[in-house]
């Protein structure tokens, strides 16, 4: 009995080149990156690419504007929070100014020579007032509350309140020559304006003097 060693017809008709394509014959690389330009050019109608580019540019501009607005809001919120923390104690600090004024008046009421002649109890009392006053000023400084002493400075209506004018030929007009009550400021805001006296300009002299009188006729 003879064995038929011929291959099936399907196997005879198959093309060996189509059995398993070699890696070199494969089209493209699955891991290759595709650029945005390739995506825009792929399958777009004529003129559609320019429209898509304009849309991308507009969306990018909107994104940048939104990011800028968000950053501005964040900075504004931080600034408002810092100002709220700084100025929250304004009313309370304003009420304490009269306490500081009374302490200062008590210390100024007794000159240095009178203190030296005072008894031990009086000197101890004045020392306690002075210590308390200094500590209060340190607390003010800690909360950015500063005393305004504008003597010799140019009058500033933002921080000073003029009570009267003083004729002073040695001071320039508009200079603070007397401080009735010191002022205070908290940060960049006025807590209380300083009450001051301001130098005024000297009166003008009439030119020509008395002149020569006519002799009687």
C-alpha cells in the first residue's frame, strides 16, 4: 500500500510570503509619538487645520487668563487677611490711647528736680508709672502701632491736625513748631492725628517806609 505524500491543496496554494510578515515589513511603530501637527493634518478638510489652530490658541489664552485671575485672587485674599489681622485691634487700641496720654501727663507733671526731692513712696510710684508706660509702648510697637511726634516736620494733613498758627521767623511756613497732643498710626492708617501748631509766614513789610515829608509852605 502506497502512502500519498502530497500536501493539501490549501497548503500548495498559500503564498509563503504572507505566512508571517517580518518585523521590517510592518508599517509604523506603535510606540512612536504623534505630534499635534500630525493630528491636525490627519483627516482634516481644507481650511479646517487653520480653524483648529485658532481654537487651540483661543483656549490657551483663556487658560492663561484664568490662571492669572486665580493668582490675583489668591494674593488679594492674603493681603486682605493680613490687613484684617493688623487692623482688627484698631478700636481697642484707640481706646487705650487715653490711658497712654494720662500716663505721659503724670510723668510730665513732676519735673526731674522735684522727683529728686520727693520721698521714697512718690519716687516708687513714678517709677511704676514709667515702667508701665514703657511696657505699653512696647505692646503698641509689637502690633505696629507707632507714636507720631511731628515736631520740626512739614505739616501733613494726612497725619496732623492743625490747631493754630504760630508766628515764627526761624521756621519755614507750614512747619510743625508745637505738638499739643501726639498722634498714633497703625500700619499705614491713622489711628489718631497729632494736634499741632504750625508756623505761619511773616507779615510782609510795605516798601518805601515813611518816605520824605513835604516841608510846610
